């Protein structure tokens, strides 16, 4: 009776396809806590982590912008706010794509637990206790590295022997 959309493993969900770069129907391969984590694109067949559709994220950003009284230009320029939301979602997808390209398919043993005592080089993989899997994108200096995590780049310490 109720049309509540119950997501289940093996079921379908609209998600952002990191290869097709479109919101498409995906088959859910794995779920954690009622949320899809891994999906298969029904269009290109690729397996990747679940990403919310761009449209949905843009809509959420619009809601946040509308709800936030301190949002710059709130109420005056709804079109540009939604354009900005789409742009930022696209940037996020681009970053996600880069992250996936570096991380997905790497064997689990390639990810050592991050410690600032280690010395890293470009392209090194790590697992951070808080930020998850990451790849070193830049060695800033002898004690600083830039690491791309799923939610964005972060500067971490290294070489603190
Ligand atoms: Zn696809």
C-alpha cells in the first residue's frame, strides 16, 4: 500500500554513474545501514561506490540555501544559487572520479594505516583512521603531504620520525 521506497541489495536505485557521468539506474550490490554503498551501472556495467544523483544533491543544496538565513543572496537569486549547487556537485563528482581512479581496484594490503612517522611519496596509498582511504597527491615538504580522500584533499603531516 505505502509507496515508501525500500532499498534492498539487488534492487534498483538512481545514482550518479562515475563512468557515464549521468544520473542513471543502478543495481545495488551492497548496502550498509539501509544505504547503498556499492552499485552496478545498468548502462555501462561498471561497479562503483554509490553516489547520490546530481539532481538530488542540487535539490538538497537548494533546500539548505533556502533554509539558511545567512546564505549570501538568499531569496534574491534562486537561479544562480541552484547553478552554483550544480557546479559544486559537478566539482565533487570530478574529485570523486579522480579519487576512484586512484583507489578503486587497489588490493587491501596496498593501504597501510596512516602514521605521521612514515615518509610518503607521490602516489602512496593509505588508510586514515578518520578520513578513510586516500592517495598522496603532492609532497609539500619534508613534513607535509597533500592527500586526496573521498571527501576532498587534506594536508597531513609525515616524516615526523
Ligand atoms: Zn555507467
